[in-house]
C-alpha cells in the first residue's frame, strides 16, 4: 500500500498580518503626534501694511546690541532686564503691551530671554518691525 503525502510546503509569505501591524502603528503615531503640543511663546506680531500709531508706546524695550539695552530710552544692563521690566510694568495695567525692537545683529538668545520673561509674568509683548519705505511697499505683490 502506497501512502501519498498530502502536505505541501508553501514557500509564500502572508503579508496581511504585517500590513495590519503597520496600519496600527501608523494610527498610533498620528494620534500621539496630535497630542504633543509645542512649547511656544505667544507673541503678537505686527501687521504689515498699517499706518503708524500716533500714540507713543508706554513700554518700549530696544535690544540694540548684545551689550546695549534701552527701556523707554534709558540704558539698562543686560542682566537687569527682568528687574527693570518688573518695575516698569508695575506702573502699567495688564492690557499694556511691551513693544520689543530687536536689531538684526542681536543674538536670538537675548530676544528669547526677554520673551521668556514676558511669558513668566503673563505680559503681552509685540515684536516691532522696521517700517517699510513707501517706494518698496508699492512694488510688493499682495
């Protein structure tokens, strides 16, 4: 009596379970990435094509270089920014904003230090930009 072997070895690979795992991982990472919130500092950015305000800013901080810092026109030391801002903002209401002027050659770390101080005390801060010359404004596309 001759016995036939009916078990054949299948050399193929079943990918259905692998695709299930890949889709589950994809869904997991999409959900996790939406829950991650970046640590950002809220800043009111100036509008581009507005007219200049006639009101003088109440609190103006100017970072002219890494050594020269001016608060309302008075020069203050770089390490004394926080104490000077606390004293100045005590004279104003919480709705008053700090107008921050930063020169191009100032290190970004100095600007972030000021933004961090404003965040800690929950002050509003506006980054001021240099005014656009009138001739250049007409040449730019909207």
